[in-house]
C-alpha cells in the first residue's frame, strides 16, 4: 500500500514538473496534448504552459474569485486558455470574456483591414506618414485613429470663422456682414484668406468643408476652390513672396431649394504645399465657376473647416 501511494505521489510530481518546465506532448498526463491548461476551479494557482509548436511561455494567474489576469501572451494565434473561468476564443485572435488585461500589448503595423461584422469593432496599428498610429473601425467601417506617435492628441480640424477672414490686396473683394452672426458674401469669383499655425498633432490628408446659404437662389450650383501656402520654421523662404499651391476645386454643389437654408460641401485638398505640423499657413477660399449652371446672387459663407 505504501509503495502504491509513493508511486502515485511520484507520478503527480513528475506531472507537475512537466507542466511547469516543458511543452505537453500529445496524450500527456497534465495537459490536453495541445498546449492548453488543465481545467481549474477557484484556486489561486499559477501555471506555465506552452503550445507544443511555440517557443514562448505564457504565464497565467487565476484569482481566488475565478477572474483571470493575463500577464503575458505571445503573438501565437493558436494558443488557447482553458482554465475553468469565462474567457473563450471563437476564432484566431478573437477573445471574449477576459476580466482583466494586466499587460502591455504591442501591435505591429498592418494594412488597413476589411470592415468588421455588425456589432463589432476592429482595433489595429497602421502607418500614417511614417508614424505608427492606433486605429479602430466601428461596425459601419468608419476608421478613427488616436494619438500621433507621442506628440499629443486633439481636435482634428482647423476651423475658420468669417470674422477672422482677411480681405484686400490681391484678394478679390468679398463683403463681410454681421447681422446676428458674421458671414461673408461671395459672388462668383470672390475670395477670402485665413492664416493660422498648423496644430502639433496634425498628420494626414486635409478635407475642406464649407457651410453656406444663398441670399436668394433656390436652383443651380455653386463650386468652391481652395489654395494653401505653408512655411516651415527654418525654411529659406520669403513668406511675403511665396505663391499659393495649385488650386483644388470641389464638384458642383446644388444649392438648397429654399433660400436661407444651410448647405455643407466638402472636397479633398491634394495640393497641400507639403503642409506639416508647426507650419504657418495661409488658406485662400474662392467661389469658383461651376461646371453646371451657376446659382445667381451671393452665397453667404458661415464657416470653413479643414479636417483630417
């Protein structure tokens, strides 16, 4: 009897040592033979296990309440956690039910993934003009990226109000009026200029957005054009003599069917004069001649924004 007990104890010891020191083999006594952990209850036990094909060890700690704290997981997609707690993996890299992530997790840049399924968000890292950014897509496929390589976050827009606009000089006259709020009256060919410093967290591609209404027109179109000129501190450039980059124009925008109703129109700025964070820039906006029929009378500009 004593010999049987002693043999049983020795077998248990061998099993425990195997669990902590090497990958389980197919049909092993302590694991499932596939690198999974043995089932466990609420014991505050510590296990080390590995997938039989992976070189990295994973350390898992099960708390007394049954909650699981993951202290390290390698990038192996085939690793399964099988303690008797909530976490499960429905597919490669898809985990649900983890109570606590007590770890640092590094994401490697990948190409922008496809849109996630309904009721799902997708998190990933991607390259954006040389900076690794953390991004996610919502269930509608809309991408949002946060941070910019440690330079800080902030609103991703430069907003320009009518009363900040500059007129005169070489700028075709547009008229500023301020009834309850300020607005700029644009006949076709009129221009206005704004100047600003580019935010430190800027990166990406600019989109111009104008909000306007028509004084009297209820049919036909408007078209808008934008130009940028930017100087980086230290550039060997005379800002006073510098020319604007080639104008980008919008597509035709059909005016609202009721005078006084507000419209918003957007277009991409591809000729951005190599704009960069910290630059000083001037932005010139023009009401240009549309491809289709031009709406008669003035457009009342309410605001402009450059977003990225």
